[in-house]
């Protein structure tokens, strides 16, 4: 039986635990976090976590990683760390280490998890880590670790940015007279349907996002009126600034202090 130990049982680790509970119920889940009473793991000491687990998932904030590593016993299993920004060279070099950037949608198996590995990782550990995250949504393996900063911004932080966009559209609907729940339902389903069409763009014979926009726009119509405002430099620039701010923060988190 596969045993996964979770050290740090906060928001993200709990989302992974919930996702695994339904997608991979045969995986035994152990946990260590003095301040969490997560009911979906067996709570054990750090020593037992390291002795019994096939790998230990580090689920604490980046600022707590150094202390967490120092608290591990000398002999510990391979590590999987979700700490944003912390590069692989800040983890032990002699054991396999996977740096993963998941997002909160892993809880409902619709997440994105990007994985990269240190040099001590062999193909068995890489396959093990990929198998752990595959049931939780899209999994990508990254060979250039520098890309993890961008991935952190786009898909790790991304849900919060999309929530803001959904919120802004729904607010516009409310200001125009709709109830909050109807506006939110309309916007959320439109976001979901549009994303699914992008994923299935070949089936609907639309090669590019521009072609997909074009398919909604008839000349002089309602979409064309709205898209003129959307296509301003300012809008594209603002969204790029959002992503760049998150990338910069990810780089700062991993920089030596
Ligand atoms: N939230 C997201 O959407 C998201 C997405 C992708 C990646 N991440 C990454 O996931 C990590 C955790 O984020 P989060 O939002 O889940 O944070 P969180 O809710 O604050 O969870 C972290 C947990 O770890 C505990 N902890 C700290 N040091 C520990 C130690 N040495 N041993 C055991 N437990 C310890 C914390 O306890 P205390 O509260 O007592 O400190 C807290 O319960 C971060 O590195 C973040 O970059 C988060």
C-alpha cells in the first residue's frame, strides 16, 4: 500500500488530501501539523511520518520550509514540496525531491499540478510523484525549473485572478439589475463553457482564440461593442501586470535573505 505523509495541513495540503480521498482512496494518508485537526489523515509524530511514509509532502508556507527541513530526522523518505518560489537547491541534495505547484481545484480533480525534480530523483520516484497528482487534474512535468515562477503565477495563483474576473463581471450584471445569484450563475457557467470550448477547440474546428472570439462577434453586434473595450492596450497590459507581480513575488520568495 502507498503511504503519503503530509507535513503541514493547511489550505493547499487539505485540498490535495480531499482530492486523493475520493480519487485514490487506497493511498494511506498520514499527517503532522500541531495546529491542524484535519480529520482525513492519521495524525502522527514527525519521526513516525518519516518512518512510515513512502514520501513526505511539505505543505507549509515558504517562510517555514527551512525550519521544517531542520526538524526532519536524518533518514527521511523522498520529499514533495509545494512551497512557492523555493528552488530545489534549498532542499537536501542526496534524497529525491519534487517541487510541485498545484492549485486549489485539485480538491475536485480539476486542478493543475506542475512538477519538477532534483538530480537525485530517479525514474521510479518521478513516476510515483506524477501518479500521485494525475488523478487530481492536469499534470505537467517541467524540466527548466525557472519556469516554475511563471507557472506559480498562471496556475498556482491563477484561481484567485479568475475569481476576481468572475466577480467583476457578476458585479456588472448586478449593477444592471440582475440578482447576485443569477449574475454569478450566468458568469460562472459562461467561464466554464468557454474554457471547455478552448480545451475542445479542434472538435469545434477553431484553431485559435482569435477565431473563437470572431465566432461570437457579428459586425455591429453586442459582442463587437464589448470587445472593442476589452481589446484596448490597457486591459491586456493590466492582466500582464497581474501575472508579472506574482512572478516577481515567486522569485523574491526563493532569493537568499
Ligand atoms: N493556497 C493555495 O492556493 C496554494 C497554491 C499553490 C501552492 N501553495 C503553496 O502551498 C504552501 C502552503 O500554503 P497554504 O495556503 O496551504 O498555507 P496554510 O494554509 O498557512 O498552511 C500551512 C500549514 O503548515 C503548518 N506548518 C508550518 N510549519 C510547519 C511545520 N514545521 N510542520 C508542520 N506544519 C507546519 C502551518 O501551521 P501554522 O498556521 O501554525 O503556521 C499551517 O497549518 C505554500 O508554500 C504555498 O506557496 C498554495
